C-alpha cells in the first residue's frame, strides 16, 4: 500500500459519515444516501492522486457528490416529490406533534434538486455563499436566489401542512 | 409554525445511522470502473477485429472456426506450466504464493509499473501486473550478465513486459504471465522469445488491456510488500 492509498483511506474514514448525512438530506433516503456517498468516494479514489495534489479533497468530494446527484436528477431519480397525504399520515398526528426533524426532510424533497442542494450547502453544511457557488459551479447570485426560493417554498409548505392538518 | 432550517437539518442528518465505511468495496468498484472505461476504449477496436477475424474464418471455408481457434492458441510451448482457478482478490500485506515466483492469485492494490528493474520487485505488485497482461521475467543472481542484457533488450520499452532479479532462482530464469510459467537455464533458449511473444498481453490475461502501471518501488526480498512511495511512479525508479 502506498502513501497515496493510505491518504485516501484516512480521507474516506474522516469524510464518509459527513457525506452520507449530507446525501441523506439531498435524497431523503438512507440507503440511497449510502449509495451516493459510496459512488462519490469511488470517483474520488479514481482521481485521488490528482485530487490530493491539486485541492482540498473534501471540497472536491462535495463537488463530485453534487454532480452525481444533479446529474442523476435528469434521469428523474431524485426529482422533487409532491407532498401527499401519505407523507402526512406517516407523521404522528397533530401539527404540534409533527417532528420537524422528519418534516424538514419531507420539505426538502419538495424542492427542485438545485434548490435542495443550495439549502443543504448553506443551512446544513453552513457553507458561505461563495463556497456554495463554487461547489454548485454557478454565480453567487444564483446561490442566493436558489436558497431564498427554496426556503420560501419550504416555509410555505410547512404552513400549508399545519393548516391542512387542522 | 416556524421552521428553523439550520437546526432541523442538523438533527435530521444526525438522526440517521451511517453504515460503516467499506473501503474494500470502494476500491473494488473504483478498479472495476477504471477497467470498464479502458474496455470501452479498446472494445470498439477489439469488436471490429473479432468481426474481421470471424469473417475471414467464414470465407476460409467450413473448417474456419477450428482454424481460428488453432491460430489463437498455437501449439503449447514445451515446458510451460499452466495454473487455473487463480483468484483476483486485492489484499494488503505479503502473500504466501504456492509458486515461486508467483503466477497469479491475490495481489496488492497497485500493479508494478512494467519495465526493467535491477532490484527485486514485490510479488504482490508483480502479480497485479500479471493480471493486467504483463509478461514478467525474473532471473536469479547467478544468471550471466550477457543473459541479463539479452533479457533487458527483450523487455525493452514494452509497456507489458517486466524484468527483475529474483534471489531464490539461483542460475535460472523464470518467465511468468497470469496462470503460466516457464523455467529456463539460458536466455538463448528459443522458448524465451516464444513465451514473450505469446504471453505479453496474452489471451489468458484476466484484465487484458488494463495498464501495467502503478508502483515503481523496489524491495530487497520479492516476498515483501512495497515500501510506501515517496516520489512519482510514472517510471521505474530503479531502471
């Protein structure tokens, strides 16, 4: 085993859980998240020598993951899902009891993938607008509008959920 | 209802159970992807060649397919031992191979970069090169210098040929490709060239066309594993 392979093993061990958790917010499904993180690490390993030399590997891995996620969306795998009765029925009853931990995942899933990715980067990963722009490969202004439209839509949907439930 | 997206996403993400990292499956899939990419590259050419070959055989008459088979397989080279059912696992650390030098089986993550080495290379890396199509010539310390020079010329710059000393061989020369092995006493033995021609990227290669590049590290004893690399491995360090 070489230096570079050991470097990757250490990197993967350090980043794996964080990638899975972010992937879970993007996909809303634990198994899909595991797969997405796995595919991401596979691609990072293939390019590891260049990656380790050229840039911050963790940032590179995020970009790879977002590319896979947003690329697959075109094949409709991670498209937004409408909020249905079924989703609500899974909750534990009244609006007060709605667990905002599960709720936030359902709300994220209603967003188009790029809005979802922007919200996850800014509000979960706490990345700056500048970093998020680099990771999403778009202008800072686009990050701002994606995030604000995403949040607005989530807040509206959250209110609707509450009113419909009552 | 207010929605605190920052803390809600934190709690949602932290709430899931993350399965442990499976480094081996990541390595396996990365390997497979690289391989698939290379096959896609060479696949078109190979398919065209096969079609031409099949067409040629067809035109040659009723005994075409049989002739093609003979053409590809050739007559066995006298003295070549063949081994089937070798496994392809990637392992860390040394491997005790049943053949010495080894002809296949579990191997290290990185292949040995093909080329001419004047110090031994690790068996685990050389076996990975065999898997990718390398024809590996190992020679003992008592092999005459003139023979070593002849073998060096034979290996030349071929990207699928590997030459390295092998202490336990004494005065013998061992030629290996995946699953096949030939021992000779002299580089002048005509079977050396036959073996090299037939088994450099030979038809029995499991991952034919995969690159014979990886580590360029030399070792003191081939039964060791390569030391961590310090420099770039684009060319054998000990040419």
